[in-house]
């Protein structure tokens, strides 16, 4: 089974996975070789690709705004049978390991959070105390920073849970 993670900036492929777990809002979907066609929205930001060989290897991915497709058919019209493949399309992702240095993510999170707060303070200074207008004039930079801070917060949360499993 293949696992392919695609973002606008990068592609990541794992061949020979035995199981992929996607964490959804309603629970966890476990995808095995020969799984039926399936499309879903990953709402809890976590995917685990598992390879079972001599040593069990788990790879953890925190994804942002992701969907997945499970297929064993070619995307071309020839209906060629392929190995079961899990395609994940995400805005961005971070690969975590059980030994991931949480401090690195924490420093990056703190710097982005501070940058976001400075952007909000600048907007508040320019608009006075009018909170309604402040919400309306948030620029794209502030919105992108807000999304990044929220994503990094989920990376920190998930990395802490993974570290506890080690």
C-alpha cells in the first residue's frame, strides 16, 4: 500500500505501508490494503502511517486543512488496478517522531504568536477601540499568522501526546 502526502510546497511518499490511520471528527478510520474507495475530511489534524516489518515503524503527520482519498484505481481512463493508495492533500504538514524536539516547535510557536499579537496591536492602534472595525480590517497577513499560530498550537498538543506514548 502506498501513502502520498501532497501540499502546495512539497510531496511525501511512503511505499509499503501496512496501515494508515486518519483521525476524523467522528473517530479514526483505519485504512488497510484492499480498502474500498473512500474520501474524507481530516478534522483532528493527525495521520499515522504504519509499516510492519521486522520492526514496527509509525510515522506521525500533523496536517492542516486536509482531505484524504483512498483508491486502487488509476486516475486515467484505462481502469488500471493499482495498489491501494492513500492520497492526502493538505495545506501544510509537519512530520513528528516520538523523539521530536518539542522545544523547537515551542520557540517557533512563541515567535509566531508574538508576531500575530504585534500585528493585532498595530491594527488596534490604527482603529482605536472600535472592535467591530478591527475585525473587519484584519489584513491577510494577520489572518495567515492566526492560522499558522493555531496550526502550531495543534502541533505542540499532538507532539506532547506522541511523546507520552514513547
